[in-house]
């Protein structure tokens, strides 16, 4: 349903042609989608081929996606493409397989897909899947459809964008999530890919996840400029949290007030290199002229002053320091 048509379906059930063999058809299929240096992934996909139609369900596919996630972690640093496991590609092949089998994924399975895109920093795939989920309508009579996204799904897409230097898109998704809060459940997924109970309307953890993604990416940045991009994105997120705190009592239904984790993450991002990179970028773009931002980052010329401003903000808001 909806945007789900963006995903093309491979002919997974293609049988051997007359005069051919089942083995040759299987080899052709593997060469297209499922080639991996990880024998566990290859074995898991082969095992799923033995399942009867009535045995196929979201639990089976979620388990396959868990294998894919582990394979992506274990085979991430291969010297060549053939020595690496393409987690994003394999995750999309699982979704195509579900569509071919007419098994509509639930939000837990989609969150497992989104986790792969997040860890693989494949922000385009994450946003595409999220858009398809937003456009999907399981009540329109379609045999196959995607579920509506929940807050956990949004958080993974936001994290993927934050990791991939796509700060503007991450902020746009945060806005979309906030606007959808009254009709969007706030749920998470445990380590066994089972849905757990919904939690209260506290979205601070989503924003903190985005901040943490910025911090992780900044720590591995190969240039000061990229570190500056992540620092700037993090302060944009913090500004949004500070400007919207308390609105959960005004009908928005979502608490976004920054907490100790929020500020600690921001402080971990601050250093002379990233700070100077932000200032240089501002000068190049002449952003200091008629700049109405309230970010602590833009009001000071030294890192120590930014730190003191952040500590003052924590004190004013009653946020404890650890």
C-alpha cells in the first residue's frame, strides 16, 4: 500500500528452466542478491527457503534480519567488496522477499530493517523506508502493506541521518515525529526483536539518540570540518529541545526537555577543533550577519564560554550534573 510500491520485487521463486537444474537457478539467484562472505547469513537464507508457506511470518524474517545485522558488523572491514557483507542491500532483499511471499511486515520487523540502515549509515534507505511507511495504508484492502511508523522507527531514521552528515533532514524528521505524536505510538524493540509495551510520551530518548549519533560520528570524523558539521547539528537539536520544553503540557503530548544525558553528549562534542570549524563555516557563509539563533554555540567566541553557558542552562532548568 501507499509508498510501498517503491520497493521492486525480485523473482525469488524463479524455477530452473526446461533443461536446466534447480541448482543453477539457485546460483543465479544468489549471484543477484544474497552473495555474502558470511556463511551464517548464507545458511540462514538457505534455511528459510525450506520453510513451508504457513511457517513464514514476521518472527522468521526478524530473525533473519538479526543475522544480517550481525554479519554486517563482523564483515564490515573487508579489503574488497566481496569480503564485506552489504547489510543494507541484504536487508532490502528481505523486504522484497516478504512482499513476494505476501507477508506484510510489522513495525518490529521494519525497526529491524531501520536498525541495519542506521548502523550502516545508509540514510537514503532509512528515509525511503520511513516515507513508504508514512504513506502506507493497511486498511485499503491491499494484500501487502507496511505499518505506520512509531517513535522508535523515527528515532532510527533520525539517527541514520545524523550519522551521515544530514542534519537538516534529521531535524525535519524530528519535526514530523513531534507532529505525529498524538497518533504515533512510542514503543521500542528489545534484543530479541519482540515488541515491548508502550512507554509514556517522553521523546527525550529519541533526541538523545540523535545527539549520540552525532557524537559517535564526530569521534570518527577524518576532518575538523566534518566534526564541526556534527557539532552544529547537535546544537540545532539541543536548541529545539530547549525551545519546546514544557509543551507536553500544552497538548503536544511529547516531552522534549533536555536532561543530563543531553547536555553530557553536547559537552563531549565540544573541542577547539570542532568549535573552530563551525566558526570558520559561519564566516564563509556570513551567517553571523542578522543571525537570530539562540544557540550557545553562536553567542561565544571561545569554547570555555560555551561550556559555562551550557552549565548555566542546566542549573536554570534544574538538570542535575553528574
